[in-house]
């Protein structure tokens, strides 16, 4: 008679990316791999794009007498247990290992957590092809979707297609520094366990599971979906039974912390869209706040924004997206609120209006070499909407684009939202 024996292998986790948010997620994950040693190997590899960095004089690590000048960022992270460039002042768990070699970092990893600028997804995946275990599973923490005239593609779907793996998504009201400082917040993880991994499928009623989840097989996500790019079917390699099953309860254990509450759903489309489209709304909120129009104006922009997010999902992804993901989950309404209150897109848009300077100039000055997601997403979404003849159906998204283009001024937002009245 067969018995239920403990799994003989543990999941190895690699964080692909090490910016502000990537390092924060590495911290969260490393704390959990140490706590759940029955499921995960304790060491967490974090791939770091190698660069030389000079410890600033205001850092507690700066020693004027023994200053070595610019040093390799990976050596600084591993030696100081702090990402002194992208997450300064936050101690990192000692089981995080910064690795400049991407292929070496992902070696034997069964869980890949992607957290890097979206423009580097394609190149990074090309480097990983044939270098990862075939049964690896992914989670994309990259907010946004790839939108062009030819359609919309989820970053999670793009990663999965390029690497031949299943990839879910994580998104929420998560300002990285606040999470790193262990201030209470929530997030949403969309992960629908592939049928190939059904040795222990997520049972109905699993804590954190969404009763209204989309129940999608993401290998068929874009088949027949209006506006979605069809990337073909991915032939997944089943997760070997020697490893703990990645049902919702175990996925939650990888990310949930007392200060970082995780809710599991199956709606990867809704989670991905919420994380992308809110950046456009945040620019609009920043514009009106920069004008000094107050909270009423900002709230109006946010209300219109959440409605346009839902409409975009329903129009172009149909029943594969759930309204509740936008209206009830952290990845939806909560992320919109925080992004329109203190996020980088909001702040840079506000400064742009108050200082009368182009937003690109503000971005260069304020973001330490990183890029705003809102501006690129606004352009991509407008290009797509214009292609399908639906610009007028999304007046806020269109207004933000027109302001970025210099064709209209922020003061004209009320008129642009009321164009058909």
C-alpha cells in the first residue's frame, strides 16, 4: 500500500533582477525560504547586472580612511548584506547571494522570480533558453503588459512562451521601500497551477484561493482573445513528484510575511493589466495634483481610471479577466490608490507640472537611472487603441498620452474627459 512520504527534494529559488523592487522581493523570499526549510532551499540566488558603484559619503558603510573607490556591486551586496545602490539602508538576509552570472544564478532553480525592467525581458529570456531546468515555474513581478499596434501580451505569458515554462504574476499596492521597511501592505499573486502539476492540485476552498478566479490554462490564454497576441501553445514539462507541489498554499508560503500579506487568485490577466494600466492613471493624478487642484480632482481621475482599466480588460480579454480583480484586490484598486498618492509616476508627473519641465527631464533627475513605466505604457496603449479605433472610448488614457505629446495641457483634462458630453 502506497504511503505519503515527504518530498525528497526542495525548491531552489532565483530572483532574476536586483533593482529597488527586485531586491525587496529577494528579501521577502529569503526570509521565507529560511522559515519554510521543508519546502525551499534556504539560499536564494539574486542575479545582479554587474556595475561599479561608489559607496556614497552619507552611507553608514562609507569609510573615508579605507575607501576603495568604485567597487563591483555584487561584492558590495554580498559583503555588506545591503544593496547600497538600489535599496540603501535596508539590511538583507545573509542567505541572499548576489550573482553577476545569469546562467549560474538560475542553475537548478525550480522557481524563477522575474523582477527587472520590462525592456530587458526578451534579451534575458534569450540568455536563459536551454539553461534552466525544463520543469521550472515562474512568477513575474514586472508590472505592465507589452502593448503595440498588433495587440497585447502579458509579460508573464511572454516569459512563459520564450522559456517553455508556466509563469504567474505578482502585483499590488507595493511601494518597494515601504515593503522593505516592513511596513504593512498587501499584494496579489496570480498562479493557476498547470494541469501537468496536478499531483496535488489546489483544492476548492484552499485558503487564499479565489472562488472567482479565471481558472485559465495560460498555455491557451490568447487563443481567440480580442486584441491579445497569440503566442502559441507551450508544451510544459510536469513538475517532478519529488518536489513539493506548487499549489496556492505553498506558493503563498514563498511570499507571505507578517508585514506583506498575500492573496492568491487565478486571474493572471487581471493582475497583469492592473499593474500596467494604473501607471497611466497615476500620471493623470500627478498632473492634476501638480496644478494644485486638490483631492477632489485626484479622486475623479482615479474613479475614471479604475473604470477604464476594467473596460480595457473586458473589451480586449473578455471573460478571461474578472472585474473583481480590479475592484477588490490589491493589484487593482489598492495599487491604483497608492500609485496616485506616492508612486514614482505620480511624483514625476506632479513635479513636471509644478516646475514646468518635461517629464523626461524629471525622470532622469529623480530615478537614479531607472525609467518610468507610465510614459511608455501610455504611448503603447494609445498606439493600440488608435489602431483598433477606440481612443474615444478611453478618454483618460487618451488624455494622458496627448499631454505627454504636448498636444494638450494638464489644465484641459476635465474637457478631455467630457469631450462627448
